[in-house]
C-alpha cells in the first residue's frame, strides 16, 4: 500500500505486522513513514523512536527522525 501511496491502508497493515511481531524495528520505521505521509507527525516520531529502541543502530529510523525533527523546527 505504501508504494501505491495508500498510506492509511499501509498504517493498518503495518499495525497488524506489529501485533504479530512487536520486536521488528523495520515495521515501526515503515509505519512511521506512512504516518509522516499522512502528516501525523507525532505518531511518526513515536514509531521512529520505537524502531530506534528496538535497534539502536537502525539507520533509516535515525535519519527519518532527525529529518522530521528538523522539519518541525525541534
């Protein structure tokens, strides 16, 4: 769904994936990207932060979080 820019549906699918495996950092990062595209920035930040908690060296989550915080002026 994300590649089709159907971000709401992507969030639903990523959320199901998180229910199945709540320890997979990539799913949080990907859902964060979907939330970002829906302009739900607080949820995007929360997902990027959770991805980093699960994998402190997650390069995409770190980059996404840093870029969003800069964009928001934090």
